[in-house]
C-alpha cells in the first residue's frame, strides 16, 4: 500500500477479493479493468496485489474452503484493537482478531450486528491505503451494505465510526441512506433488496462507459443480475457476479459528476 494523502479514518481504503479460484479471478478482472497484478509471497500463500492508477488498491486472495467468493472492503480506523473491541460492544462480532500485516499495518475481520462482513484497518506511515476520493477507472468508487435490518446497521456504523445518515426516498426500493462523514460520502446503506439473503457489503467499480464495460464483463464470463440501472442525478450501474461467483457492480457517473469522485 502507498500513501497518497492519508490516512482516511472512517473511509474504505482497500479491497480484497476472497475467491475460490485466484487464477480465474485474476484473468477476469485484469482483462476487464486492465489491472496490473503483482504476486507477493505472504505467510505460506500468494497474495495477488492489484495496481490501478497511482499505486495499489487491493488484492486477490485464494481460499478454496470459503462458501462463496466475495469482496472484502477495509475500513480505515485510528486503532484496530480499540475498534474491534467496540464492534463487540455494539453487538457485532470479530471473525479474525487484530493481526499484524508485516511492514504494512494491522487488520481485523469483523461483522456488523446484521452479519455484514468487513475489515478494520490501520496502516503504518506510507501504507494508509488507496485514496478513496480519487476517481480512476477500474478502482472501487462506492461501497454499500444490503442489510437485513437497516435501522440496527445504521445505529452500529454511526456509533462505530460516526457516519450520519442522509436518507433518500427511492420509491418502491425504499429508503437509501447515504453515509456522511463530515462533508464526504463514505458509503451507502439500504434494506436488503433480495429477501432471505444475508447482509453483505457490495463494491462498485468506476467505469467511463457502462454499456461497453457490462458487455465486456459478460463476454469474459460474468453473469448479469441487473444491467444499466439509472440512479437519478447520480449515474447508472450494472450488478454482476464474476466467474468465481463474487458479486460486484459497475458504475458510470452522470455528466455532472463525471469530473469528480463517485464517493
């Protein structure tokens, strides 16, 4: 990880793909986004570090035993140990206790009280993560949680990192809560749109031509769940699953927002 202008406590600064097939996932995303992937030996396995734009943005981790491939967002905090303890106090759970990443920082995998998994992260100087405000095609530009209990989830994240809800009425889709951290949009939270499915975090990748990127993803083996869905005054998105089963989204900003970040 490289320092840009960090740290960014309360913001997502890194993303790992936990996948059942690292080689297949690497081939897919590298072709879709023109990523450069560096294989780094790490504690008995190979960590595929992803570079896109000025510096690394995340990695690909192969774990054959996981139930389903998924994206794992890393939330920057000032102190991982204190934040992990607070997660437990607030009704969440700690899945991987605070652990050092040699020469990089410290992390912990946790879940909110509704079961959505994410990681806490504190980087060493020079390893704060990827700038969450930098709009680069192929980088994650938005994170949102689909929650089985959006009221409970909102109370948790507000207490944990100070996010304040900015509610938007989405009509039949219900209330969408933009998570504000000061004057920055830190992410989104909404009632899970797929009844019966567990809470989860979803990552959105910034693209300049959504139609072309959606078709390219499908041609590379992705399955489309939703295509070219408009978000009034914001942009449009497509929701897909990659060839290893991980859900992700592609996002194109409206012309008014295209010159800035979608974060």
